[in-house]
């Protein structure tokens, strides 16, 4: 089946279950607003119920304990250190814990919801850009599917920041760089998007200055708080960890564990609250993953520079399209070549796809569809059936394998996209915004 045939069939299916009047109502500013309140309202109610019971959810239990202990390792009874994260990640945790442990989870979800609202507004020009409303709905659907992870992890704070930065993109590189630098000091992965921005924009000095300015403020904050010696701890805290169960490159050992072959096994690393796989060769692979990730990132960055140079030589290149394809390629490389591979990493991929859909819906519908599939499979993995997966369930191992294969396909699609932009394929230009 061709791509056009597939999406034509998908459109026919959508029309069968969604009346035309309803679809038209949804694709309005008001419809998108109600969609936002529906998705985020559901998670806010869930968070409120748990908070009223004195509970949290998933990793927010850990964040809450860190905040209550003042981020002091000496006051913690075990588990991971708060300094596995860059220092700016601790600020929203402190804000969520300002009223004590009770309302922590509700305030955490509320902060993410506010950031999501700003991101959705920027993506759609606050509902005025009708052509981008479909992209807004795609973002909401993705947030809904990934909500159990996005609303319970630091990654849920950084994804809307990166989306806003990409929406500013090549037109406002300094603003975009400031947002990406802030995001990097919350969770490292936005640095990949900053690399793509640096490669694409005309005035690269602005990108560098923004990064330096934000970093200087962060260093000053750490000095004022007396935490300067711990500022770069996040670079070393997890360096000796093994291959995480969900990581793409762990898949062979996953199946060895499921089939009880080769002395492979799954185990919980309680120091970092992570399920890992141990077996012949896993220690060597864990050591190799860091240089593999660096090499993959550098190769993708080199491809972005080549695409810009070659595209300009051939008569011009769409820098926004190049930025988005480069951002998706680098973000996907950070997932595929990562020995950690936590389920929440999937949210890293959504900002570039959402802005890509707003830029040219037709061109970006393939990765958008793949990413929804990745999100659904990830939802099945966590929170639904993670216990079964961690106990060698072959069906869940197959689900995880399918998810990892889709990630590799998405990476190949984005790299191919970069190559085609560099060759200045006519189909890649002038498509505009379509729904």
C-alpha cells in the first residue's frame, strides 16, 4: 500500500466515526481550547484526588521526597540522588513542594499544564492559524496517550519548552536558544535541539551567546545556594549504569532473558530506580553506548551542515524545515543510541513533529503517525503491563521490540529527510500547510 492510499483509507475511517460537523467544530479555536481543558482537566482531577489522599504518582514520589529533604543527600534514606538532574530541574520540584508534600503532585501537574497551554498557544498562534489546528490536536492526542509519563516526569516540563523554542526557530534564534538552554539545565536532551538550531541559523553567535548567558545565571544561582560543587554531578551520576530494559540496543538481551538463554536476566537497580538487563556482553555494550551516542549525534549534525550547504548551493533551502528534520533526527538519535531508554524519553520526539505538522502537515504526517504508534506501544509498556514485561512475558517483549523497531524506522525517516533536503528535492518545498 502506498503512502497516499494509507492516508486516504485513514481519512475514510475517520469520517465514518467522526461526523463532518463535529470535525469542523473541533478544528476551531474554541474546539481546540475545549480539547486542551478536557485532556489536562482529566489529569488535574486525577492529581487532585491522589494529592487529597496524600499520595503522588510514579517518579513524583521521588521528587516529593527530594523537595521535603531540601535536596540534601544526607537527609535521604536511599534511592537516587536529586543531583542526577541538572540544577534547574530542582526549581519546579521546590515550587511543587512549597505547600508541603500533600499538594505536591497536583501542583506538579498544574505547572506542566500551564507550560502545555503556552506551547499549544504558540504552536497555533493562539488559535488564529487555522492551518495549524490539526497540529494542535495531534499534540493533544500525544499528550493524552503519554500523560502517565509526561505528567509524572521532568521530561513533561522540557517537552513544551522545546516546542515553544522550535516554534520561534530560525526567526528568533536568540529566544529559541534561551529556552533550549534553560531546558538543557533541566534535562540534558534539549541540547540536541540546540545543536540543530546552531547548525541551521544564519547568526550562530546568538545561539552561543544565549547558551553562555543562561549558563552564567545558572552558575550564579548554584554559587548563591552553595551547591556549586554539585553543579555538574548529573554528568557523572549515571555513568556506570548498565543497559536499561527498554533501551533499543538491549533488545537482544531482552529476548535472551525471556527465553532463559545465555545467562541473561532482568534485575532492579535500586540505586537509580531502574530495571536493567544483565548478560554476556551487556557490560561492554553499556560502555560502548556513550561513544556510540556521541558519534551518532556528530554524524547527524554533520548531515545537517551538509544539507544546509548543499541546499543553498542548489538554489536555497527551507531553514525551518531543515531545523525540524534535524531536531527530530538528533532527538531520535538520543533515544535510539541511549543505554537508558526510559519510556518517558518518547516525549522528546513530539515537539519537532508537532511544529513540523504546523509547518507542512502533508510532509510530516508519516512521522506523526509513527509517533502515535510509538506512544500507544509505550503506554502498553508503562503503566499498563510493565510488571509483566519485567517478568519475562513474551507478549510484552514483542510489544517492546515493535516499539524499538518503530524508533529505528523513525530515525531512518528523519535522516533520509535531511538527505533529501540537502539534495533539494522539489517535493520537499512549497508544500505549505495542509490538513
